[in-house]
C-alpha cells in the first residue's frame, strides 16, 4: 500500500503567479486531495465604506485587483447607478465597453504568457507579453494608466476616446490579431505543448455546473455562460456568442481564452464603428439610498457586486464575489488524480487572482 503524504504548496512558489496555498495529499506522484487555504493578503477594502464616500469607493473598487481593475470599477459604478436611477449616456456605455475589452485582451495575453511559463516555454512567454505591451500602450494613450485606468465614475466616464485614438486602437488590434494567430498555432498545434495540456485536469460539464464554476474555466467544460449576454454597458448593441469547448481539460481552457482574444478584438471594432456622439457622464445628485446586486463578466469569469446605501455619502455595505473564489472548488476537483508535476499548470488554468478573492 502506498504511503500518503501531505505537502504544503504555496503561498510562495516559483510557478505560482498568485499567493495561493494548497495542502496536497499525495500518494507517490499522484494527488489524492487538495485543500485550499486563503487569507494571506487580506486588505479589508470592503470595510473602507466607513472612511470613503460612494464616489471615492469607485477608486477603491478598482484596486481590488490590478489586472481586473476596470471591471471592478465598472461593476461598482453600475450598482450605485441603479440605486440612484442614473441614466448613463450612450457614448459612455460604448467607451466603457471598449475599455472593458481592452482589459480582457491584456488579461488573456498575460494569462497565455504565464501558461507558457508554467510548462517551460520561455520564448512563447516573452512573445505573449510582447504583444500585450501594445495593448497596454493603447490603454495608456486613452486613460493615462497602464493597469489602473481610473476612468469610471458614478454616472459615466471621466475621459473620451478621440477619433485619432480610435484609429490608433484599430491599428493596434490589427497587430494583435496577426501576432495572436501565430501564437495560436503554437498553443494549439505544437506537440510539446499538447503533451502538457491535453487530457490534463479534466472537469466534466456536470462537475463544472455542480461546483459553480465561472468564466473560461466553465466554458471550457461546455457551459455556455457569459454575463456579457445580459447586455450591460453597450454589449446589447454588439453581436457575440459565448466561446466554448467540450474538452474540459487544460487544452480546452487555453482554446477558449485564445478564442476570446479574437472575440474581444471583434467587439472593440464593432463598438468603435457604432459609438455615438454625446455626453460622457450624467449629472449625479444626492446620495445612494437602497440596495442593488449586479453580475458582470470579468476576464476570469462572472463577478458579482452588491451595494447598500443609507442616504448618506458613506455606504452601509459593498460586497464583491470574484470568479477565482467560484473556481477554487473546480480547481481542487481537477487536482484529484493529477500528477504532482502538473500542479503549476492546473493552478494557472483557472487564471487565479487571489488579490480579487481576498480583497
């Protein structure tokens, strides 16, 4: 009978981009069980409602996570806008959508690079991040920031994207599209890459549903769920369908995210072609009094936002549930029966953001 051992994995580890801690029960080189432990970087951002008013909290929400910053700011603002019955101008909705998809582009390209690094393909890692830099350049030109955008406000946005900037964004998209086609050939067709991803960490559609998985992690198991289909911001004016895979393994998760890079490029082009003239923000008067809950699609999956106001500048409550939290149970399921050498790859395939999860 094989002897079982418990190995602590993380929170600091050479292949982990995030400080996640797992207690791994193993027999020889096989994982029998994985028990997650979170709470290493808790910052208490949600409790800052006592110290920051509802307008300032938009900037606090952005700092829940760097890579997901725009989505967090947007999700918070949309929630407060519903409480206060604020009608956001159409142009602001389209601008938010463009920035949201630029954020998704840079997040997915970052993930692709980390995935390449996890299975030891350093050249592929550098290429992914080289392409991502062009996306960050476009974000910096239009917002002034490369990671934290700070363009969302309750009622709309703070900055505009001029016709000259739109032209530059379209040129950037042409470059990203051409380069991603080359990257896709390596990720999808290279034998050494396939040998590390195909059949590794399989999560069936039934398991993904039962465990409440979200985002590309769920869509790679055949679940066609994407909160953008709700039509928030300007998504209701754009043509799109959820990208799914039925493989349910690491290869399928890679396939979905690569597909979503091309999808984001298409959505930005559609938004720029349809963007109307108009104001950037509505006039906001008074303080939020009431509560509202909304769901949006972050690059990592569905994120939920809850805000409760009491008629004063300071909120009673702000609560966020992030996609990584939803996907931890699915991660632990994929680790069961996996080889010890594949742990790093499996952790990366959920695109973990422990900063989001712990706040």
